[in-house]
């Protein structure tokens, strides 16, 4: 089953074309990478899939449901597509406790047992329940990224978009986050789209990857073609 189908995708910003005619398919349960140097268009692709940038042309389908260019994603698909951003600190409200940051999306949707669901989500990402009463600045960068992952998981997504999820972290904690993501993928059957400029991260995480340069996909390689030397 196809989790994601992208065909002839182009993304523009104020007259500048950041992505030109990109096409790829991702199977359900796969981890697919978008790799390339800064400015190559990989994050622009991710933000179009997430519905954060609606100024695109082409075709995007998620689990056979087409997205509409120029429109935000709504309904169940909005919950099924979640994103973890590069900088965990900037993506968490600095004046809210972790409990509120995690619980608010559930409360807005009328989902019951918010406190218990937050506790379970923290446990899933290896954090103690006491973290719920802290502010983002009171926990480490690695813990903040775990909170960001927990927030994405609370709505039980089918497709998780990862934008450089470890690049803002110390090398000593990167492996822990990557291993956590792999464990969650296995246990929950989530499909991952991973953006990275780091071949080592892609080789550790991905089944296949698209190599991007100047808004184009130059090649798509499978696991045998992914290595830290590529």
C-alpha cells in the first residue's frame, strides 16, 4: 500500500522556484529520506506534504487521499500527518508547562483522559511523568526533542515528517533520538519521511532516499546505496 505519492511537485516562494518537478512514492511502513545540501529544496517538499506551505503545483496523495494545492489540510488527514521540527526549543511554547503543550491538542479535539494520555506519551519516548510539570527551558535539548516527538505521536499519526530531527542536538544524544524513532516506527507501524543533510543519519534510518540538488531529485537509492561515504 502506498503511504505517499508525489508527482511533478513544484514549490515556489515569491517568484522563486525552490522545488521543480519532484516525483517519488513511499510505501506504508517505509522510512524514506530526502537528503542534500542546505537550500536544495528538501524541507520545502516536506512542508508542502505537511500542509504548511500551500503554494505548490503537482499532485500529492497521502494514503490515497489527494491534497489540494492552495488549501490547508483538514479533517482526519490533519491528525494522520504530523511533523517534528528541527529545533525542539522553538517549536515548544516557552511559557507553557509540558503537560499543557502535549495536552492542548487533545483537549481541543475533545479527546478524553488527557492527563493519562500525556503520561503514556512521555513514557513512550523515555521521559518520566515529572517532566510534564516543567517548562521547555528546564529540560535538555534531547528531552525537548523527545517531547516534540511525543506531541506528534499523541494524535496517532500514520505519516510522521521529520525535519532534521537531530541536527540541533549534541552528537552524544543524536543516536538515542534516532534509535527511539526506529523503535517507535517498529512498534506503531508509522511511515517516516526524513529530511537530512547527514548521510550517516539517512543510512541509519532509511530504507530508501532521494538525493536532491537545486530543487531536483538527482537519484533515488535503496538501503544498499546508503552509506556514510555516499
